[in-house]
C-alpha cells in the first residue's frame, strides 16, 4: 500500500504500531504469569490450603493435626499464605472462616 507517489510511510507506521501494541500486551501477560509462578508454596502450606478448601472453618489446632506440625508452625505458614494473598480470613476469630483465593 502506498500513496500516489509510492510513499508507504503511513502503512509502515501503522504496522509498526500494531506490532508495538502486541509486544506490550505480551510483556504485560508475562509479568502476570511470572508473578503467579513466583508464589511457590511449601508442602505444608499446600496441605493447609487443601484442608481449608475441605473445611473453611477448620481451626489452627485442627490444621496442626492434619498437617502434622505444631500450631505455631501453622500460624507462621498461614501468615505467609495471607501475605501472599493466597488465603483470607472472613469474619471474626470465633465465628469466621478461611477463604482460599483462586
């Protein structure tokens, strides 16, 4: 495509802008994927997540029994899971529940 004097600058600029937009979209997608991949969880943390999925009202004592670690370790692991946005506490301590963020 060119104009009457065989100048294709506008077409080239148009195509380059499409390529640039596509590259920017790919970069943004990669950033999102990389952010999710870097959030690795330990075996114990995965067991905690699985237990919460099975029973959102599970207690820390219950999690300690399920996972086979101390309550103190459960608290530490849950804090890390909360900091990474993988679990949230809904409601109060006594009558609330845990929610796994998918």
